[in-house]
């Protein structure tokens, strides 16, 4: 097992981040991430070091902050990695200077004190750092002013490299296979959990990791999942039921996809078919608009127009996710495509990756969900999730 990305790619990432730090007025930055199962919080550290901590759990008499990892970046120096594990995997981790500690936050702060760092330091990860661990930073390094800049690394990794896009293409093959099996299983008469199991088996067989497989049908349709604790229930859809399925996870080298589809067990009636086709058509229309230079607000406005033209009702999932897509990489990311969540300066750029999604609902018929993952190309977009639109 070796690193997928060569060391030269990591050095390019570090250099780009140092340039971004300088533009924002920082000589030093600390980047924290969290593994231990919370894969959507590990992206910044994974991007910089290829380190993923596998242990989680509550603090004990001998350790704190299990699953947290920190990276120190400073102008004129190579990055330094602070891990919560006693040994480092040299065959995987890209950073040479690694410090192991049972208290990674204190370890990072002590290292900065030893370097004589004081004043403003960029802190990445405040959205996931618990208050008690932030206090460890303050107490151990009292002369540092910790300045939250959670978008620092994301702003650099928003545009994917060629090798990252190749990783996404591999992940797209896994997502397509898993999603197709999930929907075929749901419409064949399996229970939701049996269908999820078939999907998971295919994803794991191909080397992917599942964060969540979500399914729904029947009287709870319109919510994200039938049974939120697992994502799937032991119920079997009846003939004529609308069924929804979604697959979330870092499906290759930590890169996320979250495609979704809707189908009917048995033959769809005219209203069901209209609902399902409208959700897919909406995604395809917005995908066509997702071109370099396009404004997110303009794409979102077209989504609002198409949703209003369809009519129907507002389901709980539509209230929960008032957008038509989002950036995606080593987790679910910004920007979002939404008239209420996008900023005027949010512009589509080449080599960004997006999830484009639509939720529609029709009283007396059900609710539909459709999502594809798309690479923005110079001459055209590349759809990575190629499961059928209709089953």
C-alpha cells in the first residue's frame, strides 16, 4: 500500500497554501482535522499530509482529543504534522517531520512556543474543534492570537489537479456501480436494508468507504431516510411505491460522492413518471449551465424557476436542503448553488467538482430526489455518476 499522490503533488499543495497565507497576511497557520469515523472532517489534513487517524473516543486519564490531527505551516519551513497515534505510517504520510502525542492540541501549541511564534496565527478547523481543546491552545501558547480562517485550505483545494480528477473518475465508477445496484435491489422486492447491503458490498469490494446509504419509500417519503439511525429500514416497498436511494461516502482516496435516484417498484403511473423525470430533467438543465464563468446565483435562479414551473408541494427534505448543489472534494464543501446561500462572487471555474441535485414533491404521488456528480471541464462537463435516470 503506497501513497496514491506523489510527493511532488503535496509540495505543490504546500506552496500554494503558503502563497494564500501570505496574501491573507499570515506567516503561520495551524490546520486541524478529525478522523476516527468523521471522514467529512478530515479533508484539510488529508489533503496536506495523507494522514487519517482511525481512533476515536472520549478523553481518558492518558489522552485527550483522540482522532484529531494538526498540521503547522510556516513560511520558510517544511510542514510539521502532529498525530494522536504512537507511530506514523511512513509509506502513506507525505510530511517528513511528524510528532506523536497523546495530546495533539497541546503538542501543536508547544511546538509553536518552541519556535518563538507569537501574535496572529491562522487557525483552520474552528467548526470542528471542541471548546475544551481550544482552551488547551490558549493555555499552552498564551502569546498567540488564534484567528479563525476555516476556508484557508478549502480555497486552495477548490480547483482539483489532474491526478485528483483521475481519482474522482475512479470514485465515479464505484458510485455508479453501487447506486445502480441499490436502485435495482429496491425495485426488485428486497427490503431496504438488504438493498443497502448489496450496495455496500459492491462499494467495499471496489475499495470505497461508505458514510451513509439512505433509502425511503411509503408514508415517510419526502424525508431524507426512512430510518435515520441507519439510513435504511427492514421494510419492503410495496408494488407501486416510489422509492428513493442515495449513496454517500469517500469512495476513492477520500474523495466524496453522494449520488441519488428515484424509482418505482413495478410500473410507474403517469404522475409518478412525471415527478421522477422532472427531477432528473432539472438536474440535467442545471448541469448544462454549470460552465466556467457562470454565477451560482444565476444557476440557482433557474432552479427556482423550474421548481416553481413544476408546481407540487414542499417536502421536509426540500426545507432541509434549500439548494441545487454544492462543491465536493474531500467532504461536502462550498460553494452551494442557492438563491439564499450563494454569494455574488461565487463563480464556476474549470476543474471544480459539484454535486447537482433536485428535490421535488407532489401531493398524493410522493417525492423524488436526483443527484449527479460533475467535473467542470473547459469544453464540456463530465458526469461521473452514470446510473440510469429511470429504473
